[in-house]
C-alpha cells in the first residue's frame, strides 16, 4: 500500500513532464494511415448482478450535456 500512495504522490509530477500532444507528430505511421474520431450521441452499459437483476444504464447527449437513464433494472 505504501508504494501505491507514493505513486499517487508522484503521478502529477510525472504527468506534468509529458510533452503536449501534437497531432502532426505521429512517427511510425504506415502510408495511408487514417485517424478516425468517434463522437457518441448515446452509450449503453449492461451491469450484471449475481441475483440476475441486471441494470442497463444509458447515457445520452443532448445540447452538449449527458443525461443518464435506466433502461432495465
């Protein structure tokens, strides 16, 4: 546990040392490589339960904000 606490203390230090991501600097890409971005409008999860009372939360984007609803409980 002491190692985990130490890592959490040091993580912001190491993260601050990372260079900013530059999309133009992608070494080693094969010719014809294409980057795709997916912008989800909705996401659904299925959460299992030992008693088979599964929960299906869904998140939907509307006007730039996410809302949560339960499809099945």
